[in-house]
C-alpha cells in the first residue's frame, strides 16, 4: 500500500530492512541496537556520524550544536520558552520600570497556535512577561482560515523580544513559507527575515517538524533554535532533533535563582549539550533509523536532490487539485481500494490531506495524481 500519513509517516523499505537486521546485530557487535549500551563506543560513533550527516547536508555552522532529544514538537513548545526566558533573565537580570520580557508569536496555523497556548500557560503567573501576537494569518484571510502566509506589511515584531516563534510548515493547514527569502530578494510568501530587529543575536525559533530535511533551511545561521520531531521524514517517533545556537545553552539553574521559571533537566539545552545528547538514555532505535535514513539520503544525492524530487511531487499534486477545482470536484473516496492509506484530512479541518514526505516515492505520488484525474473524469462526465 501507499502511505500518505502526516506522521508517523512512511519510511524507506530498504532502511526498514536494514534496521530490522540491526535489531539483531548492531554494527557487528552481536548485540541488537535496542539492547546495546547507549554509551558503547559503537553507538557513540553512530551518533557522531548521524550528527555529521545532518551538519553536512544542512550546512550547520560551527556556532550551532545539533542535539538529540525526546518529547517531540510538543516538548519543544515548552522547552523554547523555558530556555529562552532563562537566557533573557541572565542577560537582563532586573527590569527597569515599564520594561517587559516579550515573547513574539507568528500565527499561521494550528501548531503555532498550540505553541502560543503552551507559552501562555507557562508564563501566565510570571510578572513582567508578555506574549505578543506578531500576526494572526487567519484574521487576514478572506476565508477566515489559516490558508496562506500573511503579507509582510501585517507583521508587528517587538523591538527587543526574548523569543520569536514561527512554524515553517503548518502540517494541519498545509501552509508553508516559501524558501525564496533565503536570498536578499524579499519574497512576500517567505518569512520576513528583513523585518526582524537588527544588530543582535536573534532569539528566533522555528518549528521544522514537518519540513526538516525536505529542503535546505533558509537563514539557518540566524536562528537561535530549530527543532523537528523525527517521525515525518527521518525516523520512528521518539526522537526530536534540535539545532541550537551556542548562546542559548544557558545555565537554567542560575537563571532560576534570579527569578526565571525552573527548567526540568531533560528540557534544558545546556544539560543536553553538556551530556553530548546522552545525559540520560536516548531513543536509541529512533536514532539508529535516523542515521540509516540520512546515510541513504546522502547516497542518493543529498538534500538538494530530495528538494528537487519533493518539488516535483508537490507541483504534480497541486496541478491535479487545480484541475479538479476548475471542474468543481473534490471529495476523497475510493482511494482505499487502490491501496492508498491515510488520506483523510486532520480531524480539525476535514477534507483530504496527502503528506508527501521524503519516503513517499515520486511514482507513488503519480498514482495518487492519476487517481485524482480519474475521479474528476468520473464526476464530470
Ligand atoms: N509541530 C508541527 C509542525 C507538527 O506537525 C507536529 C505534529 O504533527 C507537532 C508540532 C507536534 O509534534 P509532536 O507530536 O512530536 O509533539
């Protein structure tokens, strides 16, 4: 069957076969990957290689660490607030009269709203902390829906925020920032990097859960934190990959003594980094599959090659959608008989949703497009 699930998502069959063998014998040790010590030299070497594969393909600069965590995207909704508030408190231990610590949120869909909600509950009782909605895309849409990125003129960034949050790809709503703003040319559908406060190390946080390793990350070096649950493009659930700039690896215990909210160790970036991503037991099997997937990516031409294939997959499906729309059709039916799974839209928005993660092959997408065209024919003739 063809799995179009939004996550956990399809993984390459060749990797799954290799991982199955690894469950019995990891790296020639005679011990399975789920059973071997995460401190063994074999596992540590594998972890280093996995990090190197990410660094190389995304061109992560030496200012940033790659960390492996647990807790998913949802864990990071809390972790980014706690670590960046601690950073702000260490930089500015006392606030002058009228001064505040502001957390800026860009709202483009369900996940950025969920992140804002988590920030609200973590900071509600803290004096001097305020949340600012930079822009709410729904309020600007003629359909009153999260169906597009907002125009740049609508953004209202704070002058000196402690955190700036955005979600690069809103998985439920299908809203993604274009990648064009990577260059100096400003593209209205890209994230407005040119409008961010200037002259400081930006506390810019991006949720890349559903687009990580599908294409290069624009302005990676300008980010404080980039995170992604691995369960879409990379591995089974349980692993969260972080790219954290070094100034965000702060002593959260010291910040707590100055009035910042206390941070549980497993959410502290410094704790994770000091412990080389294994301060406690990591999700070894997910890391193993991640490493195998990343090795395969590199062998197949790396991130740029995947970006090209992903662009073709996307364009093909959108073309078929436009054709169907022009002829007044679209409902999801009959896909099950063709072995196409998990096409039902998210429970909050309905409709159909095809997730085209890296492991979904171009030929599989073409089968979907073919079926969409057949369906339109049958409905309109
Ligand atoms: N952010 C985005 C963009 C997501 O797509 C998801 C899950 O689908 C999440 C956050 C939540 O991630 P998790 O389920 O790993 O907590």
